[in-house]
């Protein structure tokens, strides 16, 4: 597999936006003055995944205001982004540790220190105030775009109405650590927060920014927060549920071929990888490979396996 990662898009200039308008660097609050949802859209949780940030920057410079409710826009890991180098673009994912693996009270309220933990603690009040949260990401390895959601029925209903990306995956927590969308921080005394993570496509490809914008705009449209109001999306997404999370148990995990994320393996029992002496086979027919990682460390997720919602067996 080719391990070169060309950067085919310009790196956005965010210098005029890093101060924010809330007292928290990189956090912008836009209030309609009318009742409605409290939504947050987050970018740059990983410093080298900046195409969602390019969308939010364009919106802020264009003077976006929600039609109702309030909208918080976040540029999360600005320190990691400041280190981005197109000549070696994978090195600026984070500074000390992954900002998307620290979102639980034990870590946020504990005594451990890192640049990313300090940033998570600073962002926490703004993010916990949101009733609906969308986290914009992109992917290192080839994969079709998808939306990851928790298993709350209301979250799935809203994801269907967003309309982009065209694949929705009902996901569980990652063994490497809790992500922002796993964080159960309270948005008040109402129903649980609805959280979504959009994997908008490969890093540094032009179409990934377009998918990021379609997803973010689709969420605001579904919440009635866009001027002018728009109808439902033309295409209803496919819905899949993670049936198994495959974690590498050895340093010798390897797929049998260079699978692209989103590929569907028709038959149960198909050999897809070897983990040392162990064989990894599909547990059911029509098994989707969700974001397979061909370079995975022991103890990290190599692939999630998905079953189409409504399928039997």
C-alpha cells in the first residue's frame, strides 16, 4: 500500500479566527436571539484534519447566523494545527496525546496533565452546553465517507435527516479511549445530547471539504437553523451497526488485501486478516469493513465490522 500522502488542498489561514468571541480561544458563539436548539460544530480535534475548519472559517467570514437557537463553532486543537507541515502531514495529529481519546470524567477531572487535556478542559463548558454536537473529521486511509452516531433512537433519526455522508454507522465506544461523541456531559435537564462524528473522506482531498460542508449544513437544515429553511435530503442514507470491533492483539496484524473502507464482504467466514497466528474472518454475510487501518499498533482498533440495519442472521 502506498504510504505517501500528498496534500492536494490549501492549508487554511485561521489567524483572524483563533481568538474566538467567547473568552475561549478558537470558540465562536452565534446566537439568533430566538428559541431553538443549542448546537455545536467542532473542527480540528486532530490538528492535521483541517478541511472542516476551512468550512467553518468560510462561514464565519461570510457572517453566518443561525435562524433560531444558538450555534457554537470550534477550532479545537490549534496548537497541533500550527505545527502542520505539508512535507510531513501526519505528524501534527496532536502534540502530547490524542485529543479525541480523553473525553471522560476520570481524565478530565483527574490529575494527569498534557496540552490536549488542558485544551479539553478549557473547551468542556462550551461543548457540554450543546444539545446537539457534530465533530468533523477526515481519514488517513482510503475509505468512503460516513457518519458515526451513538445508538440513541433520536440520534439515528436526526442523522437520517442530515443526508450526508450517505452512510450512517451506529457505533460503540473505542477501546483506545473515549471520544468527544462518547462524552456524556450534560446539556441540561432535558434528553441526552445527540452526538455525531463525520468522517468526511480522505485527508487533504478537495471532495472532503465539500462533504464536510454538506454534513454541517445538513445538520443545521435538519434542526431548522438555516436561512432559508430547506426540505429533506433527496437521498436517504444507508444505516449500518457495528457488530464487532477488531483490535490488534499482536504487532503482526495484516489484512489479506488492501481493503478500502466501506467495502462489503458478501459471505460470512471470509478471511480478511491475520493477527499473528489468529485468523480474522467475517462473522456474518454482507459485512462492511468500517475504516480498516493497514498500519495498526497492538491494542488499537484495526477495523470495525458492520451489519446492515434490518438484516437477519
